[in-house]
C-alpha cells in the first residue's frame, strides 16, 4: 500500500505537543519533523516567522479530523476543502484502535488510516499525523491499549523500559505503514509532568532527543487563546496546535458551544501577535462509535460545535466566517512571514500590530480587547470602528477586509425532520430477550474480596457482575430479628445496578466530575438464601489526568448490610464474578436469530424493564440526508445497526437545570463551561447512523437496555436543510475579491444541490433568513439572475453589483438578500 499511497501525498508534517486535555492551557514541547516520502521528499523546517516546506516559507492553518470518528460520507466533505483557507488536516493515530491485541494490527473499516491520508492528500492538503501514543482526545483510555496495563513493571508515559519498548514498536509500525522515516511523537504531557517527578523529565528528554535527532524541536501552545504564548527560542515560530473550536459533550452535561466571533477573535489575535501555525481542534468532531469514547461519561456525539458538524454538515455561520478569516490571513501571508509585527497602543485595551515587509507591503491588525465597550480608533490618519472583543484585519494597512465580530456569512436553517414511520412503532415489530440477572455464563469465577473492574475485565466489556449469596437464619444479631437492612455499596464508578433476589433494588451513577458512587438502599431480606447481584458498568475509560490508567472502576467496596443493631461487611467474602453479559457472549447485537435464546416477539412487548435486548428491522430512509436515531424514551445502553455499534446511548441522563444560555455573549474570555445549551434536557437524544452502515432494506437494529425504556417510541431523524440565506452588501463583499462583492451560496452537505431560489432581492431588502422582504428599492431581475447562476449547482457565485442587476437606486448602499433551498 505504501508506495502508490505515499507518492500521492504531497506532504506531511509531524510534530509533538504537550497540551492540556480537558482544560484551557499550555504546552511546551513539540517537534516538527522532516520526513521522506517515496517519490518525493519534503523537508519541513522552520525559521522564526515561518514553516519552511521544501524551501517555501509558509504560514499554515490546520484543522483536526479523527478518521475513526468520521465516516465515508464525510470524505465527500473533505473534497470540498479547497478554498477554505485550510492547508493541513491533522489527525491522531489511535494506538488501541490499531492494536487491540498485542502484536495484532487492524487497519480495516473506519480504522483505515491509509485511506484517510489518501483522501486528504487528494484534496491537495497536507496531512499532519500525531502518532501519540498518548492522545487524550476524549478517547477510551487516552488511546493506550488495555493490554499495556498488564505488562509487568510497566509505567505509562514515564521513563520506563517496558513502556518505551511497546511505544517504539507501535510507532515503528505506523511509520512503516506510512513508509516513512521513524518518527517519535508523544502528546499531552506537559500539564501532568510535575506529578511524575524526575522520571518524567528524562522521558520527555528521551522523546525529545529522538525527535531532535531526526530534526527539530518546536514548542507550541494549546488552549482557547494563544496570542500571549512565546516559543522557547527566538529562532522558533509561534505555533498553536489546538485552538478549540468548541468543547466536547458529556452524558449529564449541557451541550457546549463556542461563538464564532470569539473563535475568530482568538485566531486573529494569534496572527496579530506573530503566529505562524494554527490548528483547530476539531474542524469536524464526528461520533464516538462503539466503545471508543474516553471518559468517564464522554457522550457518543463528538460534535464539538466544530465548523463541520457531527453529520458532516457545514455549521454556519462558523464555517463561513472562519473561511473569510483564513482567506484574509492568506492575503496577508507575504507580509506576515517577512517580519515581526511592530506594536503600538491606540488607547486602553486597543492595540495595533503592523507588519511592514521590505517589499513595501503592509498589513495591520487592530484589536479592541475590551470585553464591554466598542471603540473608534484613529490609525494612519483614518478612523475605524472596533466592536468590543474584536480584531480588524487591514491587508493594505488601510482597508478593513475582515472584522472578527462582524459575520458576513450565510446562515443556514437546519431542520432535524423526524421520520417516525421508519422504525416500526408497533410493538409487534419488536422482539426481545431478557438478559439474566446475575451470573449466567460458564466462565464465571469466584474470588475472595472485591475486584477492581478494569483489571478484571481488561475492558473486554463494559460490564462486570459481582454476585454473592447470604444465608439469613433470622437470628443475626445485626438485624435484630428484622428482615430489613440497608444495602451499602461503594463503587469507583461509573454506573451501578443492584439487584436483590433477582429484583432491582437501586442504581446509581457518577458524573463527569466525580465517577464514584455510594449507593444506600433499604432492602428486604428473606429467611434462607438471599442473592445480591451488583452489575457495574463503565462508560468510557479515563483518558486524562496524572496516572489516569490507575484510577480504576467498579465495586471496590465496602459492601455492607446495615441492620438496626449493627453491620455485616460483605467486602472480603467470596464473590462470584462474570465478565460481560450473556447476550454479548451469544452475539445478540448481531441480530441473528440463530442464538440458542430465541428472540421472542410475545405481545405485549416487555417495556420499562431493566436488562433487556430489543430487536427490530427497518428500511433505509430515502434520500441522502444524514440520519440519526432519536432514542428519546430509552434509558441507558448501547445500540447496534447491522451488527455495528453506533455507540452507548443514555437519553435519560439529563443536563443540570441551570448554567445554559441559547445566546452567549462572545465578548470576554471563553471557558469550557461558559456557553452551553439544553439545560434540564437529555444531554444526547440523537445518535448518528451513518448511511454507510445501512442496506436498502432489512436492516437490523438491536438495543441493549440497562435501566428500562420503551423502544416503540424510537424514531429516525433526518438532518435536513430548510433554507440557505445570504445577505451581502454590495460594498462589503467576501474577502479576497478585489472588484466588487460576490455572493456565494453553497449547500451544506456534499450530495446536495441548490434546488430552488425562494427569495432574491437586490436593492434595500429587509428582514432575516426565512422572512426576507423587498425594500423600497429593488431590481426586477434579481430572482432570475440568481436562479440562472445557482439552481442545480452545488455552489454558486453571484456578483453583487449593479452590473449584474442594474442599478435600481443610484447612490444608495445596496445589498443582495437570497434564500435558497437545497435538496
Ligand atoms: C532537507 O534540507 C536539508 C538542508 O537544506 C538538505 O541537506 C537535505 O538534503 C534535505 N532533505 C531532503 C530529504 O530533501
Ligand atoms: C445487638 O448487637 C449486639 C452486639 O453484636 C448483640 O450482643 C445483641 O444481642 C444484639 N441485640 C439483638 C436484639 O439482637
Ligand atoms: C490491577 O492489578 C495490578 C497487578 O495485578 C495491581 O498492581 C493494581 O494495583 C491493580 N489496579 C487496581 C486499580 O486495582
Ligand atoms: C484560538 O482561539 C482563541 C479564541 O478562541 C484565540 O484567541 C486564539 O488566538 C486562537 N489561537 C490561535 C493560535 O489561533
């Protein structure tokens, strides 16, 4: 695979960073490594102001996309990357994805790294691989294979021979696969380094020397803002490797978002103050299929409020506004890489940075970093209005081509259309199988005491049963002849279901901020033999924090029965353990009928019942809009479509009642918890079903439900676009167009075309998307001009000028408003 593939790749970058995963700050080590491709070699070096790629000095803008979180459908979006102003697509390489069993590599399906790299390369973009091996990234166990944990004497991410040996082997494998030179890349270490002491330092030095022996060390910044970051040497460029486009969703949390005005402000500030390389984490987040999400409690959606949403649809106005920003920065590239900026104050919280190249070109950035007040500044004798918390970019030191707070991009009205009929809603269409309570597999085993879960299951399943039987004679002193007691269970997390004598006695779950559970439930014991069955479930293994691999999960105790006259501690008694579910062993998720336990379609269908498998079949929803399962009405579990897991679901876990706002003031410093939506509602109800998982008809949907739900309420949602709107001023067009403004319309999903123009008016139209109206001044031919240019096209350009439309009102500022429909 190597040769043809590598010759197709125009370039690739490798470097090393140390960001803070899960919080806004700091990095220091990073490497840009040169590498050799088979047919052509590309040298990547740097100087103080630029990355130098084969001798060409460049300023690069990059966006992260993780191939296993993406789908083939999204590859089509990639093909449209040209013209976005992005130069680089960055991805991690996920160790535990590719080497689930030590020495056994897997690059099939969504694990096809080579195909991803080829797809990106086809678009003419650079590929930037971050091989890890630690990825953080809200990815299960930070990307480490679980088997690493069982290597005697191993210590993660520190100067430890067994660890380094495995890491070296995997890295070599990837680099071999890429047919490139050996590289070393480690990530996400700086922020926890102090916890590891001097061994950490020697490990970092070792990693650094491996990288430096290949090429060069560059330190980079990572956070929500990086304009104040300085590299560790004046010879190095200023690189920002993770500019967070949004934030990730947790089960039990609100849906985070980051206003594009703030994101654009941050990026513009970075280039204002000498930035050279900027990466958006994420440009497209995607979906945590299967058990890939980290945690605990990272949701299945990894949408990230990124410029391309979870479904591969352009998110506006984020996408368009960033594209305008990138184009502006590219317009300025020559001056930016030529020199350092000179700074002058234009007043309190008002800053000008000017890049003046020897060639005479001049670029200015004017910033108002006040979080409250707009300002009018005088610069080079001209006066400029600067909205609060914004940057204006003047590619000629005179004309404002872009202001980070002024969005001139198309708005999209997205509609999730619900397709109830697509999943049979009658209960006859569903069949079910009960998952036994307690131990049912022949592989169950007994141990004295309570076992830590991850050590026990090696993550082969989310589930571990802890079962015990106790004899109650009736004269136990602690019960004082009463048959009631309080069952007290302590667990490291993440979810616990307690059954007594086969019936549910209580359940508990931790949260993203504290996974631990203390369950106390009054239970009724019977004379004779009583069974206590505790089902512990993990929801994504820890991916972040010092020694995160040792945090553990499961019922580590104590487990006690508290009677009215004392306590019986069951912790060190003999427990029976079962790893995983009976249904998992039988492969029920594949949906076949062959299993010894037959799917029963007895009516009425059992609903609101814990521990039950459901199955139905459905036809592929027509059209090509992306689809999702709406699992409202279900509790917690996992869903499979044609045997492929679409991830854990948990619509019954609601976000807190407070802390949300539908519109969030972008002015002022952003924090991960500053802007969220959906308070008091389910963190996630829609679960992405990639069309590539489906056949035309006869698709199987299987659910394993833990707590109880009603599958007859399940429906499909189609992500469809209702309208696409642009309102462009004839004197203030998109960036990079010198002669007059141009209106650009493009459908958000790559298979879509512009089906019709619902409204077009050139002159003084009023209103907003969905309710545009003609103004006093209007050109008669606007609709036909736009229809001619756009209908049937994926995207179109219309010059916003009197040349296109005639001049309906001489001397007035005119705009063009368009509302279009995509299909
Ligand atoms: C990279 O550049 C260096 C110095 O400019 C040169 O010696 C080396 O041969 C180049 N390597 C490749 C692979 O082109
Ligand atoms: C209460 O517990 C004490 C100490 O275990 C025991 O001596 C006593 O008999 C118990 N009382 C009853 C009523 O069971
Ligand atoms: C897991 O097992 C290892 C070795 O058996 C032990 O050293 C470690 O403490 C265990 N971890 C937890 C969290 O119990
Ligand atoms: C990243 O975004 C922040 C704000 O969102 C911005 O202030 C910062 O300058 C950006 N960093 C880079 C390197 O572009």
